C-alpha cells in the first residue's frame, strides 16, 4: 500500500467510486473506471472493490496502480 495519500475534496458527504477515480485523476474516463473496477484493480481502504457505485465517505482511501487518494469532505 502506498504511503502517500493525496486528499481529494468532494462537495457532498459521499461520492461514487467511479466518479471519485476521475475526480482524483487516477483514471482518464468513466469507461476506464468501469474496466479497472471490474478487473479488480481498485481497492478501498485496503480491500478490492468491484462495485463502481460504491459510496465513498470522508477518510476513505482509494488505491489503484500504486497511487492512492483519500476522500475529504467539506462537512
């Protein structure tokens, strides 16, 4: 697991995994998000996640390909 977690600000209390991957610039498109999630290449809080619609909340850490980003909400 990566030691560096960039905090990525979200507007609401939660965000879907597919949206967050794009927001955090971990992937380039929604189609790519669908593929990498379906292929089991994305983990949330250290566990593989295969649901693109998984709701992420403040403090969740998403990792893909050695890059990691932490969800940060304004609330």
